[in-house]
C-alpha cells in the first residue's frame, strides 16, 4: 500500500569509488552534468521549500513566455521530446544523487504541466489557476492512480537490478503524467457540466 508520508528511498552506492548520496543538490551539482540541469528544472528544483511547486510555477511562466511563438505543433514537439529527455535526465540525476525519487527533480512537473496547459488552452487566468491548483493537488496528495504510479518503482534495488535507475527515472516521469491526466479529466468534466 502507498504511504504518502514515507520518505524517498535512498540507495547508497555499492561502488566505494562513487560519492555518497546527495540529499540536497546545489548549483554546483546542477551544473556538473547537462542531465542535472534539465532534471532540476534549470534551478527551480533547488528551492528548499516545495520544489515541485517551484517547478510547476517555472513551467507556467515558461508556457506563457513561449506561447506567442508556439502553436500546437510546437507544443507537441516540445512535450514529445521533453518526455524521453526527461526520462534520461531523471535517471541520470537520480543515480548521481543516489536517491530513487528525489523531490528536487522537477522536469517531470514541468513537462506534465505544459501538457495540462496545452490541452486546456484556450483558457483565461482563472482556468490556468484552476489547472495549477488541481495539478498540484494530484501531484502532492497522490490519490488513487497517481499514488500507484508514484510507488511503482520506489522499491527497485540498484545493486541487484541493472535497470533500476532507468525504472526510477521512468517512475519519476510517470506519476506526473498520471497527475496531468487526472487534472485534464477533472477540467473536462467541469466544462461539460
């Protein structure tokens, strides 16, 4: 059963030549690898308070800033490329941090919220605020399918499973996509009634 209060699973590197797990990444860590920069949301994931919310706010601002130059094709390409790149970046960053699902990885929130905003557009400020609130609710509380997706790969063992970090990276991306789907579903039902 999913425990929403459980802390992220920390895995200490089996290789004594690797550094110990990174509990709180720094700017130096972020700039040490392109995957870290992407996974940490260009710095939004370094927030000490609610990094997931910071990443979602970054996504919202970026969406507004990019919208004048992006049509449906542009958003489809950006989100379509952002998903596999995010899987790679999340896998690499989680492995280098030694944590299966670090809260500071926010690229998953960014791409998922872009997807939400793209699918609910056109909408005004009220609709965007509603989308933001619903997405943050589903991502933070993790009810039903979101909790299932979040817990799916939390118990992989990197010392016995060579694909553990890829699974962890996939899991990092998956729960936010499910949260995005739940958000869009609620908004669709709200618009229908």
